[in-house]
C-alpha cells in the first residue's frame, strides 16, 4: 500500500475532526478537562513574583522554530504568551531565555504584543528577552547565572530540553524557587520529575493554550487528539491480536469498532 | 482617522502573514508527501518535481532566515550585556569578559569554521569547558536523586522502588546480593519503562501533529499574536 496515501488519509481525518470540534467549541460546547496542577500553579506564579518584588524567569529551551522541535518551542511560547499578558497588567516583564535565535524573534513578538499599550513597557519587556548561546551546555550555564545572580522568584522551563535541564533545574532547586518544568523528551522527563515542583510531562506541554487561555482551537485539538489516540490504541491492539492469532478477518471487526467509536463521539458532540 | 488607518494596515499585515504562513506550510507539507509518494502523484506528470522544487527553495530560504536570526541574536547578546555594564550591575565583570570573548572569537574566526584558529578555540577552550560543565551532572544527579527519593505517596514509593532495583541491578554488588536483580532490572527497562516511553511518544506525536495542523490552518498564529 502507498504509505504516503495512508499518511495523507490519516492527516485529512485529523483535520476533519479538528475542524468539527473547533466549530462545536466555538458554538459553546466545552470539553471537560482533567486537572493539571502545573497549570494551576502557573496562573499564580506571576502574582507571587509581583508580591515579592522579584522577577519570573521563562526558559523556552534549546529547541528551534526551524526543525523537529518547533512544536515544543511553540508550547513554550504559549506559556510565555499567557505570562506576558499577566505581566503587562503589572508592568513586570519576565526574563525570557532561549538557545535558538529564531525562537528569540517569536519571544520578542510575544512580549511586545502583550505590552503594546505602552512604549516604555515594550522596551523594558524586549530588553528582558535574552538569547544566550546555541550550545546546550553554554545555554545552561547562562541560565544558571540568571538564576544565581538576578532577582528571580520562580522559573518556568517549557520546551525542548536535554541533559542540561538538570543543571538549570538543580540551580533553581538550590535557591528554593518556584519551579515548573515541562518537555516532550522521555529521556529528560526523569530530570524534570526529580528537580521541578510541578511538571508537565510529554504531551501535556501542548495543552498550554487550552488550559491557560481557553483557546477554542486548542480545546478542540485536545478532543481530536483523544479521539485519534483511541483509534491508534484500537489499531495497535488489533494488530497484536491479528499477528498472534493469525485471524486476518479481525481487521474488519476493528474497522467497524473504530467507525462506531468515531460516530458515537461525533453524535455526542452534536447534541 | 489615523487610528482607523493603523488598524486597517495591522489587519492587512495580519491576514497577509497568515496567508503566507499557510501557503508556505502547505507547500512544505506537500513536498514531504511528494518525496514519499510511489510513482507519479495521482498520475499527473511532473507534479512531483514542481512540488519538490518549490519545497526545496522554501527550505533554502528558511536557512537564510535562520542565519539572519543568528545575527540578530548576536546583537541581542551585545545589547543585554552592554546594558549590564552600563547599569554597573554587581556581576558586570562577567558581561565584560563575555563581550571581549565575543570580539576575540569574531576576530579569530574570520578564517571560517575550519580555520586553525577557530578549531583551536573549539578544541582547547569550548569543548573542555562544556565537558567540565556536564561533569557536574554526576553531582547534580546525586542531589536530585536524594530529593526525589523521599517517599510521600504511592507514586513516589514506586519511583523509589524501581530506582533502587535498577540501581542495584546495574552495579556488580547487585549480582552478589541477589543473582536475579540484573534480570529484574532488564525486565523493568525493557517492558514497563519502554511501554511507558512509547505511550508518552504516542501522545507527543499526536500533540505535535495537532500543533502543526493548528498553525497550518491559521488557528494558531504565533507570528502575529
């Protein structure tokens, strides 16, 4: 079978579900979201920093906007958008650091948009966006210096990270500062789990727009992702059964199951 | 009147950027599919080559934009650290060292990345410094483990239990304590850990696709928001 055609069909199915749920969410239907503590804490971090008269540090990681880590960088930018909007109300822009200059441009755009009402605010917020270094070790050293020497109350590190995360995470832990970490790389997750107070594990980082800003497209994509996840799980289980029992006809049953499942979701969202 | 004109210009630029982003995104996506497509796409002669050619040019442009962003990054570094020196911050001596190092590296690097001067800086200054920093990971892992090994609920209990088994299974003393420990360690790494990692990767893949589609459909516009 043509693999590209199969992938195209999958993508078109995903787009169909995404569009359908976006229309339904915009029409007023809201999905029930499970509680993620890291997002609850994130909403309070800026307020805490303002009360203590200190700043918040936001790390967008070592990812880029021009390779496979773009989605992780966009997830970090969603968090930055939310925090910048909060910061604009109190005029206390966060220190934003990143390892890739393309991400820097997006971060500058995000803080400028949030502070658009005041020219002085735009200048101050832009000054706090810092490109540190392209090498992960040098970037970690730069962030460690910020956490050590600047008046930072808490740090939020969401994006693409590798082993260097622990260097930064442990510095934050040593200072006892509020620390939220999140990445999609399973190899880095133990470091985040061990050093951060609140964690965003794996795909949770992509849910930032839905949880923090209630963006209809983000809410819809969570529902679409859940639907597709069940479909993939059914296909995996079906594949195991077919390979083990050598019952080729089982695929028909699985296809019917998937069709019934998707139809039931769509009908439940049409009510 | 002026406000109205500004709003119109802002709207046009927002729509323009979104259209450019969607069209470029669709072409690059089409190029990915075209590369994988067996034979001619839907039997149309030459379509594969056209999509491939446009996709190639767009990727080249990305490289140029990234190079320009790097230049802006250097300007940002100079700006930030010059600001530190100007404001006479407590650690501004480090900012001075950084700016001097930047200037020296730029002068030495004029010959290009493969010149002997640049190679010297990378081999004898940058790499040893990076290795030293990463060597700290050993200590940091120990302190992080010490903090993480405090059992306060069922989740942390399993975290600690599995960590101890893997730790003991990894070192020779584990074999002396109980000969089955390395076998259990291998099972933990190859079955539940791998299953968990694959579950996470499946979710990450779906999240990545959803993020990409939102940008592609213009629902997320990080370039204008």
